[in-house]
């Protein structure tokens, strides 16, 4: 068992925490305004030293009370649970946090580099790596499946941490994890993993290389950084004055000299690569942006750059019909960009570009241009055959362009749909279609007093978790060749827009079906019941509304009053005017002389009228807590609350078929933020 030693430097008034063999080193601040400096320079959780020991040292040195923290990372990763313990603890820091990736932040170390409250600095010659969590287990099939599910849950945590830092979608990050992606400094900045790109540094102190054997796509520059230390007997941290280590043969290696040598080799190799790529692009100055992209990508070789240039040149074939074209995007796809801009302008989804020669062309003419302006021969083809080829030819992106327009129409239909559920329901995220369970936060009791020196106790949650699962809802529509020849733009815009609106209405149907259906919760009682103390027989008047308001305010968790304030009154349309009159009046409506009597419920909540409630009852109304409270949750796959549009073309389809779908799940989470009145005394 390693014993922690505390070294004290009286000259600097500095406390230093480390172990003889450790993966971290902490220097306390000499002055109140100085930062606490932390070095994570080996495998997280290595040497038998846990995150608990690390966080205890952080607390003793004053990390959690510091005004500024510098976290230096040079690590191949390590234990997932230890890593997340550090990540969660550091996420709550109020201090200014600067993270410096001195050499490598791989695997779990890259998660620590994604702290939401930190600015990440990375030199040009440093690396960041992400991959799927992995491990092994021995046992029967049930145990192995359980372990696989545990790995999947950990991957979901990684996706959330990376997505919150980078802004990338879960799908894109998942693909990076699957490929074991290595990002050098510039690419880490581009992808959003780091914030500040710094000049190249001399190689950081070398790390234990055992962990590196697990990686598959490691760049040769990183291998060159760690290989010299593979057989070293000790790990050298940056606080050591003598940067040396001893090999098994007894010879001494000067670590600083070795680091400088490696850095020079890396810089020389990269300089040679950059020069060669520039020579490839020199005759083609119009592709300067692509040249910069290839140079920034450290994995891009000269051959790869040459292939990308050829592909870009091929996509920019000069139009054969004599049209004057204008580039509307910087991806080199002149024809496709202009065709897309023309259709979007006709549909009213984009402004008209005056210099776009494709403006005003019919869908049939745009289909022809998608082929002819790419040099594809159309001699002898009938209009029907020509339009069919526009959908299916490998060099034509006409079908993809139509899908883009249909997707935009579906999104507009979703956004413009008149729905009320998303004003008061809670939005959630599910990462798969398995049944998940939610525990209402309102069920937690008050915190118990902890005596001096006593242990903390785990809280007991009495309520059972409420199940929620995703389902897929969708429809198909087709865009035939006849539609293109007839120039029927409505089929491309109005139908997808209507389906986008229908997708949102479908979610609304699910929400209000739960509200009015009054199904059972996991405790065996219906959502609105006497056992839940959230149903009342009261008319739509001052007394009825006030009684419902008091019922919600007096809801309890155990013996603790939750004091939940109503935010909305959900009414059928038949009661909308009456509810607004009662709530917005300064005095009590109907009172004698209608003056001098203040309205006790004036503006206590906002009225939301919902036609679906009329179909259930013209007299019943509901009170609901503010959005975010545990009432009814609407969960979407990976948090995407917009419909997807997918396309299929082929031999059996006379044109293209489009599918509009939405993946959503709706469930009641807790009864305490909801009250129902039957509408009669």
C-alpha cells in the first residue's frame, strides 16, 4: 500500500501532495491569488491510488476553495469510475479553471478535459483521443449481457460529456468513439474539444506505456513520444528538478534532452508533410480552403490530399448548357448549390439570389440541369426517363436536394404547429428504445443532521420509479416523376409541412391522453386520486380555483410540505374566457358593487386552453406546476425534438419516397405537481 507524503517548502510557503509512485501531483497556491496547480501525468487510478485519495488530497491542499486552478494533463486514461468521480467533483468548482493538455489526453483523460467550467489549452503538437469504453468479464451469458449493458451506459455518459463541451451531435461523437479517434491540437480546436491553440511545446514527461498497448489507431508521433519510456523503472513528473530516468541496463537518460529530440523530429516530419501538400495545391489557388483543411488534419497524407483535390475538381464540372452559375456555398458543388437555392427561393424558405442563373426554372428544368450541367448525356431521353435518371444517377444529387427542401418544410410545419403541451411538460432525453425509469425528485425527504464524526446515511426513496419508453411515429409520401414534370411544388412543401405539424400533434395527443386518461402510476393508484390528494370537486369560480391552488401548495413528501406553486390552469376551450376573467380581474367578479373586494387569486397562474380537453369534459380543468417540475415528461431520442426526413429511391419507386418520423415517449412522472377539478361542486 502506497503511503502519501506531504512535502513542505518553507521558502515558498507551498504544500505539495504526491505519493512515491502516483499518477498525480498537487501544488498548493503560495498566495491567495495564485492558482493551485495539479498534474495528472499517468493512468488515472493507477498504483492502487483511487480518486477518493486524490480528492482528499485536493481538499487538504485547498483546491475546492481556490480562486484559480491549473490542471495539467498528460495521461493515457484509466479507470472510468475514478475518472467520473473527479469529473463530477471538479464540475462543481466555482474557481476559474484552466486545463493544459501538455502531451496527451486519451480515453478517460479526454473526459476530464471536457469540464464544463474550464478553458482548455492545447499545443499544436499535443493529442486528444476518444474511444468506446471497454473491459472484460467472465461468467454466464446473463452476466456478460449485463456487463455489455453497463458498458453502453458508460458510453452514454461519455457522449453527454463530450457533447456538452463540443456542441457536436451524439451521432457524430459516437462515430468518433467507434473509430478510436486521435486529434492533434488544431483538430481538437476545430471539433470543439479545446478552446485555445498554443505553440508547440517540448515533449512532456513520459508516461507509463502499459495502457498504450490497448489502443489500435495510435499515430506514430504518439508512439515516438512514449516508446523510449516503455521499460523505464520510474515515472518522472514535472516537479522533479532532475529530468532523468534509469534504464534496465543502468544507463541514465536525460529526459529534457530526449523530449527536445522527439519534439524536433515531430516538427521536422510535419514540416515535410505541409510542404508536400502545398506543392499539390499550388496550381489550384481556388482550393485554398481545402488546402488549409488538409494541412490542419495531421492524419492527412500527401496521397490523401491529392485524392481530395481530384474529387473537388470533378464536382465542379463546367456547365455544358451555357448557364452562368454562381457559387452559393463553399463546398465546390456549384450546380447542386444553385439548384437547391432556386427551389428554396421558390418555396419562400430563402431569399432570391439575383445572380443565380437557375432562378425561375421549373422542377423539370432543374432536374435536367442536375444532369446536363455535370456533363451527363441526355440525348434521346424522354422527359419521364430524364427525370427518373435525375433521381438515380450516381453523379446527380437532385433527389438529395429535394429531401433537403422537404426536411426544411417538415421542420417549419413542426415549429408552426399550434400546440400547448410543450409550455408545461418536462422535456427529457432517452438514448435507446429500452424501458427506462424515472424517480420523482419531489419524493426525496429533508436532509438529516449529521453529527460530528458520524457517517452519512443513504436516503431511502419510497416511491417506485415510473416507466417511460420511446416509440416511433411516422408516415410516407412520394414524389413521383409526374409531380416533377407537372412542376407541383406543393407536393414538396405543403405535404412535408403538414406531416411536420402532424408529428407535433401526435406528441400532443400522447400528452393529453395521459392527462385525461388518468391511468395508474407505479404505486397502484391513478394519477388523479384521493390517495394522491390531487382531485377536487369544484366549479370554475374563485372558490374552486383557490381550493385547487391550496391543494397543490399543501402537497407533501413524507412530512415535508413541498410548497409547489401552480403555474398554469389547463382548461377546455369552453372555459377559457371564464378562467381569464376570474384570474385577471382585480376584484371578485360578481361581487356586490364589484368593488372593494380584492381578487385573492389575481394572476396566480396563466390560462392555457386546449381543445383536446373539451372532448373529455367541458367542465373539468387542471392546475399544473411550472415547466421542469415532475409532472408529465416528453422524452425524445437523443434529445432531438424535431421530425426526421428520410428518402428512398429505387426500381420499385417511380420517383422518390420520403418518410417523416418522430421518436418520442410520454409518461407521467409524479402526481404532486398536478391537480384536477371535476368542474362541479
